[in-house]
C-alpha cells in the first residue's frame, strides 16, 4: 500500500500543469509546517500524516524534475481550434 494522499498519485500529478503543481507543492509545504508545529507542541494525533505529506512533496518534486529533464511532458493546455 502506497503512503501519501489519495489525490496526489503520480498519475494524477502527471496530468497537472506546472502552475497547479506549484500550488499543490505550496499547500503540502504549509501542511507539513503545521504538522511539525503540532508535533513539537505535543498536539499531533496522526504521526503517519507527517510521512505521507513528505512523500507527497517528494512526488511533486520528482514530476517537476522529470519534466525539466524531458522524461515526462507537461499536459497540453492549448485549446484545439
């Protein structure tokens, strides 16, 4: 069983454009910050969520890097006329 968010699977991430990936990365980083803060203050109940969010961030970075290297291509956002 894979660890991470169900909506951030590699196939779903591959279908997102670069701006959407940047938004998801920003949301995941802020969630990770909040989880770390909750863990430091002793209020965190689900410690497995830390690992899941870190893996989500890693998946997003992997997709972005593969696009930079030309391994993956970004989806076409142009409308056909």
